[in-house]
């Protein structure tokens, strides 16, 4: 796993880059959050492909645990992926509400993630 730090509109943004799952549980998210924060970036881009499928099954509670970490540490997260494949109404509602509130965003591209995180 690599963490690439860049700036967009004067805001430091960390992008988690990996070919493997990097979030399997809440502790994984907290570890990366701490690493990014140590490098000066409290705005993080994570790719859907690097997040365990349990995250997108709201009944498991993983999404709530992970997102609570970001809320507690006042960090912002943008998850990049194609979320149209998920048929769960609860997940679609969750994505809608998250995007509306702005601390956690579900977006289609890295460019869109950078725009959201730099506001």
C-alpha cells in the first residue's frame, strides 16, 4: 500500500493506492487515518476496490465503525468507485445522506474526490 500526498486548491489530500484490500476492519481504517494525519493530510481518498465487501453491507456495521473514526478525528473521506451496482436501498440512502453532509463522499472519480475534499 502506498499513500500519495498531493495538494488541491491549497488542501493536502492523501490517496491510498493499493492492489489489495486495505480496509478489512475499523482498525485498518484507523491505522491509515493516523498515517495520513502524521503526513499532514486529514483528507483521504480511498478506492472502493480496496474496501472489504462487508463495508457495503450495512448490516455488518463496518461502514458505521469506519465512518465514526473519520468523524471522531475530524477527517474527510472520499470513496471513489461505481456504486450503481449496489442494489440495497439502505446503502443508496446512506450514500445520498453521506454526500449531502460532506464529511464522507462517494464519488465516481479521483478528480471529483479532490474537488469534494478541498471545499
